[in-house]
């Protein structure tokens, strides 16, 4: 009992899960989510969006902040070495100059006093003793005045030298270590149309990215449709191969019975055995092809390659096809993404021409900023951060560029002409493609109609052959020929149905309606 329970549990545990059933729409949705090209197209769209936003910022003012430090081995000097030496000895030089001019004056004064005393003594105004006393007193006074003058000159020299040295020190810049900081605002006023052209190019590039994503989506859907109908075709051929194998095996069983009863030859048995082997090989090829086709479909849908999937249309006896009618080819050229991108390419080259032509135009920009430095120069060379605000207008006028702008304008105009020629060629090729796809759809529907009629005849032929073989009026080769004809008719019907589906998909893609 326990062993039986374990066996049941193991069987339930390792029982294969039911195959996942996928419709064409679900395969499309999975492919759009998993496809790498779609992911890259989305990234290109986001890149174009951010590039467009970046282009818009060219209209706005830009602020740049910068700072720096510089060490210099030598200091910037405003005064020369001779000027600094003169300022350092300014008091001594002044005292010498004053002493050289006052010494004669003091000597003359002493001589005049002495002469006056002698005259007064000679005239009898004063006595000789008094004159001698007055002369001694005048000599002492002159000596005192001379000593006082020397002391004052020395003090004046010292004070002058100190003041001169202070002035020389005040002219020192102290620029061994220099710190700077600045903030600059730039507002474009007129750039010759370059900013406008750049923004229009960014808008067109974003539109091209959108169109490219839609075109990539169409290619993904077209590829997944082809993979889906390929799997459906191979699955139906697998069912057909199984039915054909069952037919020839049944015939082989009947032939063996007839050989045992002596109403058939061994050669008939060998012929049927060869047909059975061929049917086995055909089925094996179809099985392998179906497995590979399912792997390809799973890969495009972003599923594991060994996923067990069943398609919604693979077990249908006949595929539903749309009746052939008039297709809307009038708006096909407007819907095709290739033509939209070529039109956008033409617009981009026109904007490139305007961008190149901006090289002829003057450019005007408003400049404003604040500059700080240490040492600052606004209160001598002071070791403090100080700055000033400034506003100005910058004008740039091109004068000589040796024809560079002219050549760029010509090159962009030629690029516009080239893009227009590509557009015209693409329109012609698309019109031809639409005509060819329309013809293939009509031809595929005719082939399907013929294949379905052939099936009726092949089935009736096989029924008659089997009946005649049972009655003994037809040979084994006749039955095998009827079976082969039936297999061929069924194969043609499957191919015709799939061809209708694929041709309709191709036509929808050509019309831009996929």
C-alpha cells in the first residue's frame, strides 16, 4: 500500500504540465515586450527626448562658478628696488638736505652777533668785560642751538626713514598665494538663428525616434506573424504525416494478410514497406522542423526555448481566410514609416543649412558676473576676499573664414537634394512593393481555391482506389498512387492556406496597416 502511494505521488509530481495555448495576439504582445530591437528603439526615443530638452536650455541663461589657487615663487612688485631703497632712506636724505641749507645760516648768525658785540664795545656802549661776557654767552647759545639742531635732524631722519619704509611696505602685493572665485552668467540674445535651428532639429530627431520605434514594432509583428504561421503550417503537416503514415501502415497490414492468403505477391509487400519507411522519414523531418520552429517562436516571444506551447490555430482543419477585396492603397505612402523618416531627414538637412548659414550672422550675448580674489586689489593688495559685480555685452562678428561657412551651406544643400532623391526612389519602390504584394495575395487565394477543389477529387480518388483494391480490380500500385495524390493535395492545401496568411501579412505591412 505504501509503495503504491509513493508511486502515485511520484507520478503526480513529475507529470508534465499542460501546454500553454497561445493566440496570434498573445504572441504579438509577448514579442513586443521581449524584443531587443524594441528595447533599443525605446532607448533611442528616450535619448531623443532628453536631447530635445537639452536643446531647449540654449535659450536660457547659463551660470558658471569657478575657483582656483595659484602659488608663485616670486612676488609681484609695484616699486623697483631703487624706489624701495629711496623710500627706506627718505628721512636721512631729508635731514641731510635740511642740514646743508641751515648750517650756513647758523654760521652767518654767529658772525653777525660777534661783530655787533665788537662794534658796541668799540663805541663804548658796553665795556670790554661786558663784551667778553656777551661773546662767551653767544658762543654757548650757538653751541646749544647746534646741538639741538643735530638732535632734531637725527629724529627727523629716523621718523622719515620709518615713514618711507611703511610706504614701501604698503606697496608690497603679497602674491605668493592667490585665491580666486568667480560666477559668470551668460544670456544669449541673438545667435544668428543657430539656437532655433538646433531646437527644430531636436524636435525632428525626436519625431524620427518615434517613427523608428513604430517601424521596429511593425518589423517585430511581421516577424512574429511569419513564425506563428510557420509553426501552424508545420503542425498541420505533422498531422498530415501522421494520417498518411496510418494509411500506408493500414495498407501494409492488408497486403501482409493478402500475401498470407496468396492473393498478393511479396513484391507488393516490399513496395508498401518502402512507402511506410518514406512516411516515417517524412514524419521525422516534420517533427524536427516543428520543434525548431517552436524554438524560434519561443525565442521571439521571450520564452524559454523548451517551453511546451500550443498555438490556437494549429489544430484547425482549415484556416479562416479573408475574402479578396480592394485594398486601401491610397494612403499607403502616408502611412509608411520609411517615407516619414525620409521626409524628416529632408527637414533635418534644411535645418542644418540654416545652422550653417548662422556662421554669416553676428552673435550677441549678455555677460554678467562676480569675481572674488585674495589678495584683493580694491583696497591695495589686502589679504581678504573681496570682489566686484560686472555687466557687459559681447558681440561676435565673423569677418574672414576662408569660405568655410559657404562650403558648409553648400554641403547641407546637397544633402537635402540627396535626401529628396532617396525619398523619390523609396516612393517608387514602395508602390512596386504594394503592387507585387497585391498580386501575390490574389494569386495565393486562387491557389487555395484550386487546392481545396483538388482535395475533393483526391479524396474521391482514394476512396475509389481503396474500394477497387478490396474488390480485387485494382493493384497495390494504384492504391499507393492514390494515397500519394491525396498527400500531395493535402500538402498543397496547407501550403496555400499559409501562403494566403503570409501574403496578407506582407500586404498589410506594405500598406502600413500591420
